[in-house]
C-alpha cells in the first residue's frame, strides 16, 4: 500500500492561551515521531464565500499564504455544521485555492440506528466527487457524529466497513487511482488505548484526534505502529 499514514490533531478552540499551545507544540517537536506518518494540527475553516469584504471571515487564499497545511471541513463540531456550504462550496473553494482539505463525513446516531449509515455518508461525498481532481490529494475523515467528543467509539469493524465503502465509492465515482491514493482516517474519541485496534484495519489510514491531541498521549497515537 502506498498511502502515507496521516494523523491530524483538531485543537478546536483549545488551548486557551498561547503559552499552553507552545507547551503542546514544543512537546510534539521534541518527540521522536514515526517518520512514515504525516502529522498536522489544523483548526481553521475558510469563509464559504471565497474572497468577500467580510468582517470576521478568513479567505482560502489567506490561509494558503499563511502556510496552513490543511483545513478541516464538514466537522460536526463546526457552527452551522449542517449547512450545505460545509460539504459543497467550501471544498471547491479550498481546492481551487490549492488549500489541502480534510473533509469529515459521518452519520448522526439516528441514521446509524436506522441502518442508514452508508446512505448518509454517500450523501456527503456526492458533492465532493463533482469537484475533486485526481491530483487534489484530499483526506477524508470518517467521523460518526455520535462518537465525536462523547467518549463513545465506533467498534473497529464498523469503522472498517464504512472506510471500505468510501473507498469503493471513490473508485466508482472518480477512479481507482483516487480511491487507492486517498487517505481515509477515523475520528471520534480516539485515544492511546483504542488506536491500536483501529490501526490494524486495512482501510483506516490513521486518525483525526480532538481531545486526546491536547494530551501527551497524542505522541502514542501518532506512533501507534511502533507500540
Ligand atoms: P474527539 O474529536 O477526538 O474529541 O472525539 C474529534 C473531532 O472533532 O475531530
């Protein structure tokens, strides 16, 4: 398999001070991290409008110029998460502006319980595949909405099933090259103690980590292959 593993911290509005953020970043910089894993920390979603003279928004071009490595779109912890621009216009704007994207997809509990998981995920992917080019290198994060920040974790077989479904969908809707090359990562209450089991699944190319990315255990999650 040629895909490089990918682990992203999702700091959200944490930590509260620059001093605390520095401690976390210094610890990460000092740690011996698996060189086969791409590691990023990202928090900022761009404006849904591209460039406009809007107060309080930031454009994809500004983020790209600032060297932001990835933007997270579609995350269930975004304000207006359900608004269609989060999975439709924002990915296109970001990709057009050469801003790499982590797109989160995942079902709410009701849909999981009604057996509608893949339908919900496919609905979110449909807009993406119309704007994605072979060279875009998007990362897709499968994040069941009911597992984010709740301490509830999908069982590994559930996650592998949805990841395999997403890969199959990309293959049919775009190409086998995109399907083979796209990193599909899992998010939702990932910790140092549950990450090993997920990482044994063939289509789980590692993690999007919220709460645990602020703790020393983030290093163990990044280095899961070695532990
Ligand atoms: P969590 O957050 O790891 O705290 O569940 C994941 C996310 O929101 O991306």
